[in-house]
């Protein structure tokens, strides 16, 4: 396969049907194309009208010799024909109108006016040794006039609008029919070529652009209006050659294709066998004209019948404007070239096995393609990938290509099964809209179960459980577990299958056995607390922290008593549960506080003392007994002090712990003089204790009591520093007392002044004020009458005579 091969621009087919029949007995000499039909002339003087499929619709016997040219007007209703015996006929195809003329020399060309159907354009030209213009005048008589002569035979003529272009032995001329003036002469480049063997090709691209091909030279001429200031005696139009270039081979025909050119070339080559120059297959090239050269776009060699015997003059190129149809005429063959459409493009891509590009092209042009279907291309693509062994890519393309077609999906799955590649397609099977038959999914799962446990587990996790018969798959997994009962992957997958089947109890057992992290999620999601009443130990062994949190969060479903009972044989787990319960609520598990003392002592001593301090329900005697048995001094000290036996507690601190700071701290907490006395008596013969007491006793007990009891001559570490500290503490106390006294005096004075100011303020007495004794208005109704009123600072008011003691002020 040639990856660099470019796609052809044109496609070709022979014009068959009636044409095949004609060319078996005759040879084509010329043809002209109309948008509605074709007109074919032969060497035996026949003219055939054909439809676009090549079927004969009409036949005219014009001459016994070769037809040189056929001309049609734009309407397709009038035809001009000339032949080698000098006959010229112009007639209506659908009317009785007809004109005959016979010349004494062969007539090579004829051209009817493009608007011949209109009465005032009844004109045509003929060319032999002269270029004659025939015009119908008065009384329907045809009047000839010579347009040109004296430069050899007229070889070609093309009439477009008001312009006639013709070629003779010397070159190409253009005549403006409006002014009846010849506006240009384009000379022939290569005069060494015989004009009868290498005729000139003319083609109008539009009303003002003429394309000339002669020999191996191409010229594109543009007819332009001359500026008024340049007129003088010159024609009002002139011709400018805008493009000019040479081709590799001799030109037999030209036709426009948008801004490009289609060139039919006559090719000769040297035979490898005889080393003699011979005729090769003609070429049809598409070229892009440039100012002085051209760029070849495509080039195709055409296998026409009898090409070995043809000359350059035997080939003709005709085209149908607006349809991009090009007709290559040779004596024994007529080939139609047309632009390739999307169907042709896709055909070429498929031929080159470029399925991805073909599929993309079909999707883009799905509304215009007629021959291909996206699905067919896609299926061919999948088959191609499978043949190449690209199974994963083929399976992935199934998603896009097969879409929602369940029948095709199932067909492809079975095809993948036949080649042992079910695993490849498993990841891409549809799971929703559409859903395939359960058998398909089960077949894939069995394939994985036989060879890939991890892949099987992945599919079970990813696929919805309603895709397959769960019972069948469960049984298959159970059968495999009989061979390998400890396989964790199969056990985990079986648990997931049980979960989907709502057999949560069995799933839970497997999860607990596997110590799977999803066990707690499963319990919460499906409310499986009734199923775990006898599995609390397993849960705690798996993750005590999560298990306890779950149990405490769901006390209404599994009671505290049930949990404690289940953990009876596992006291370490029992302690974890009760400890967390106590942290949440000091009172919920109060009936187990006595049990917790032993549990804390055994498994968690650091939390025993905080528990004893926070619990109000544990029996102190039991706790004291356990702590004394285990010689837990700190806990025993706390319990003794809590039970009121502070002296024993202090004694234990001093005798067991030998910690003077702790003893002093304990004495401070109890604030009991007798304890301080005991502490002093115990410390009096222990210099380190005396130092500690001297440093801390100053603010609680008179240091003199301790100093007087120190024996003379006893060495006490840091005695000077301790005494200095005592004096400093004493001075600090004096300063604090003096400061407090000053603050107290200042506050008392400030408050006294404030009270005095308040008492000096007046009190409002008005008509609404009443006597608190007689409850009558305090003010008399007669304002002129004298009265006495007593008003207290508390705002109570009395008539003087209403007071119980007459001298109260």
C-alpha cells in the first residue's frame, strides 16, 4: 500500500448503452454537450442524439462521410452540422426550420449563434478556406458574408455572447459581433507542428475569458474594454493574456474547472521492446494556472479503446457547464470524467483501508452520501481492527459504531468470543440504554471467573446487578471457592453479590472474616444492627474505635447491657467500650463503674485516677481495696483523702512516695492544721524535707514553728536561700496587706461620698404621691393650708401625724 498516494480528483466511466453499439460499427469524430442531451457525430456521417446515459434518442443521416463538427444553441433546439464533403446543415430539432448549403471544399467547423432560437439572432458561421457568416434577412433568405480569409483553413471556432473566436493556420482571432471588428490576433507559438495534425483547442470560460491550447502551449486571454482616451481608430475592446504556460505533452482539449483547468493531453512514449516512439494512453490533468507556469493538481492516464492507433487530432474534450462533467471522445470510446463526490472519497479511503477517515467523512456528510451507510463503514472498520489484532481499539469503537443496536452488539460479542477476546470487549459493553440479554453479561463474567479473579471482581463492582442473573453468578463463585476457599478476591466479590441480592447477613459474615473496611458502611446503609448482636467481638477485633463509635451511636438498637454481655469474655474490649461510654456520659454506665475499676487497673492505669475523680458512682471501699492490692499509691492517696482519712494519705505520700512537694501540695489542698503538724514532725529529721517546707510553708503556717524545732547543728541544704525566701514572702505579705488596706480605705471613702451626694438630692412630691400609712394623697387639697410631711430616702412618704412616733424626723 502506498501511503503517500494522493486521492484522484476525478472519477471515470465509459459512456455505454447506445454508444457502445454505435462504436462497434462506426467511429466517433466529434461530439457536443448540452445540459439536456449529447450529440455525437461519426465517421460515417451520422449524428446521434443521446441521453446522459448514452442511450440513443434520435438519429440523423447527414452525409456519407465524416462529420467534422456539431454546434448547438443554448436552448438545445437548433443544431448545426458540417461534414468532410462540404455539406452544412442548420435545422431545428423540434421544428421544420432548416438550411442546407454545400461547398466545394471540406467544411471543418460550424457554429450557430448561442441565441439562435430568437428571431433576430438567426446567424451561424462556417469555416473551410474562409470564415463565412450567414444571416437570415428579408423573406427568410440567408445572406453570407466573409469574416476572414487568406490564412489557410479555419480549424476551430467558438461563439460566446457577442464574441467569436476562431483558429486558422496562423493563429487565433477574436471578432466582436457588435462592432464587426476583429479585436485581437494571437499567433501560433510552435509553427513546426502541422495544424491539421495538432489542431488548436478553444474554450470560453465565461463571456470575456478565452482559453487557447495549441501544441504544448496554453494561454488564457481576457477581453477588456479600452479606455475612451485610447480609442482613436482602435477597436473599443482589446485582449490581454493573463496566464501563459507550457505543458509536458501536446494538448487535445481544454475545459475550465472553477479557477483550475482540465487538460486532455496526447502522449507519445518510447516502446521498451521496439525502442520506437508509439502512442501512449492519453492523460487528463487538472492544473492550477500561474502567471508564467502551472501547478499540477492531479494527473490520470486514461485507458481508452484503440489508444495505440490514435493521433492528437482524434481526441476531443467537451464539458457540461455547471455539472463538472467532462467527456473524452476518441474514435472507439467515449469516457465521462466527473468530480468525485463524498461517496467516491469514502470509496477511496476504504480501498486504502483508511477506515477511521472514511467513518469521519461519512459522519460529516451523512445527509449527502447516497452509496454508503455509516454503520456499514463502522462494521468494516471493526472487522479490519480485529483482523489486525487491535482488539481493544476494535472493542472501543463498538461503543460509537454500534450505538443502541442490541442485535449488532450481541453479534459482535459472540464474534469476540469466537476469537477468545471477550475480555477486550467487556469494558465497553453497554450498561444502560441499551441493555443486552443477561446471557451476554453472564458469558463475559464466566470468562473472567475462569481466568482472572481481579478482572471478575472489577466487573461485579462496576456493572449494575440487574444486568445478569445474580443467582447463577453467585453459584459459580461458590463453586470456585470450593477449590480455593481462602481466596480473598472471590470472598469479597461474593459479599458484593450477596449485598446486591439483599442477603446482608451472609455478606456481613464475609466482610467481617475479611476485615473489610466497608463492613461498617454496610451495617449503617442497610440497618443490619440486628445481625451484628452476636458479632460484636468480631467487629471490635477488626476496628475497636469504629465499632465502639457505631455501638454508642446506636444504643437504641443494641443496648449497653447487650454489648457488655457480649464482651464478657474479652475484658480488654469491654474496657474500651465502657471507657468511651464513660467519656460520653459519666452516668449512663453507672452500674458498671465498679467493674470498670478492675478494668482500668488491669488495662489502662493512666486513666484510673481521672475515672475515680469523675465518677460519683464507684464504691470507694472497693476501689481502695483494689488500689492497695496493686500498690497504686497515687490512687490510694486520692481515695484515702476522699474518704476523710487525710492523715493516712499524707503518711503514704511521705513514706511511699518520699515526695515533699506532693506532700506540701496535699496539705495545701486539705488546709488542715493537724496535717501541717504531722508534716513538720515527719520532716524534722530529714533535711531535704525541711528545705522543701521552708520554701513553701511561709504562706500557710508560721515558719517559726518549723525553725524552732530544727535541731542545732543539723545541716540543711540551701538553708540561707530558704530563709531569704521566707523573709521575702513575709515582706510580700506585708506589702499586700498594706496595699489592700489602702484600696479598702479609698473605696470606702469613695462610696461614702457617693452616698452623701445621693442623700442630698431632692425628692419629688406631687399630687400622685400618697401617705404610706393612711393611703390618702400626701398633699392637701387646699394648698393654702399648712401641712407637715416626712419623706424618707427610700421614697416612702407619711403625714407627720400618721407616724407612730410623734418625734420621728
